[in-house]
């Protein structure tokens, strides 16, 4: 028993640090990202969240499925797709007008607009500091094992930021 406790004292902090800074596993529920996540059946997906690119490298990309902290509920995590980055201009379908994304912010939306609270209807452009990581793979249920595809609705993006400047 003593050996187990000694190992636990060493490995538990390492595991927590890896989970917080490198990658983690997350249960995703709800229909806001359907059919990309949770499919048409509505059952939960378990996904891998890669954190190095966001937390350390600050490499945010349009089309990423991002895990972020809710701007209005700091203990709740959301899963949304990054549509636009700082200095981009995105078509805001709720206001029916273009919106320029301010420095240090991004525009996120769920893949299922009818079931998603996101930048369009709740948050506006969200701070990049709220982004926790990007979903890379669905690992459960087994019939949904797959990499999560990176894409964004290009018709929403009016002007992309000039190459060589901005996020990343």
C-alpha cells in the first residue's frame, strides 16, 4: 500500500498537468454541434481535446472545433466551431449585417444553428483567452471513431485577414 501511495504522489500531479496543458478527454452532449458531434441520435460523444496549439502556440484556425469557457458561465465549457478570427469580417445572420472581429477575439458557432447558443445569438465575438483546446477525434461510441473535420462555412466570411498577420 505504501508503494502505491508513493507512486500516486508522483504520478497524480503529472497526470493533472498533462490533462490541463497537453490533451484531455471530454464528454460532449447536446445538439449544437450535430451532426459533427453527438450525431443524429443525440447520444453523447467522447472526444480528444488537444491543448498545445491553443494554450502554448496560440495557433487558432478557422474551422477548428474548439472547446471554450462560456463567457457568461465561467465554469461551463462549450464546444463550437471557429468561424472567423480577429480582424476578419463575418456575416452576422442575427443582425443581418457584417461584423468585424476585434483584436484578441474570434467568432464561434455551432454546426446546428437551430440548437446552438453562440456568437450569433448570445456572445458576439468571444475572447481568444477563453479557448481551451481543439477537438481532434471522436473516440466513443466506437461506430463514430473518426478525426473531426476542420471546415467553416466560407459564405459567412466576407474578408479574410491578410496573410502574415494576426492570430497565431
